[in-house]
C-alpha cells in the first residue's frame, strides 16, 4: 500500500516527475503520563510517532495538531519544538525522491482515545515509554528529544551534515 500524497505534491510531481523535492515536515510526539502515542504505518508496518508534510502556508505546529487528529483521532496541543533536523535523502516506493526538514514537536494529549483514523495507519495506541516496540534509531531519537527535559528546554538544532 502507498501513502496518500498531498494534492499540492501530486500537482508538483506532474511537472517534475520523480526529481528530488525538499519538503517541510513534522513529527508529533504525543506524551500522556509515561506513555507515547505511536501509529503503525500502512506502507511499511513500522511503529512511529505521527509524521506529516506541512501544507503550503501552514504553520508547522498547526500541521502537527492536524496530522495527529487525522491519523489517530485524538486532540492534542503543541508544547514545544524539540528538534529540527534534515532527513537523509530517500526514495519512496513510487520512485519519488524527497528530503525533509523535520520539525519534531512535543505534544500533550487533550482528549480522545487513539485509533487508526485514516488509511495511512493500521493501528494507533499508547505505549509505555519504557516498553516501546521496535523502531528505527531516528524515530527513537525523535521521541527521546521530545520527552527529555521540561517544557522550557531548548530546541535541539541538528547542525551535522
């Protein structure tokens, strides 16, 4: 199964094909007590925090709120920007090349219980921070930066190349 592609990217791809695209993105790390919200992606079955692409003109924090509701059906509020980093270049299953400027947000749960709210996810649920399922080192790092410190902790700006 492939992931849904935002309409503005579909239109862009009509013009540039599979050429590399630089995109702003978000990772929404939702924390409730000592639990983290994870979704099981439908494209690769991986457990990850909610991720998404920022729409043109959209504030990244608003995007994180929107993506969590669209993918897991819960209401959240952004508490702090935890990490800003550049992803490695990647080639998606459909041949599209992309690289992402990812904004990792610490989000707090407001209400609702998670479920797979759209076709991007197979499942959505809370996991104890100490007992998360297997996931990539990059996704674990997103959770670690979001969970670390307090709400006044500084944002980590990844300057490594």
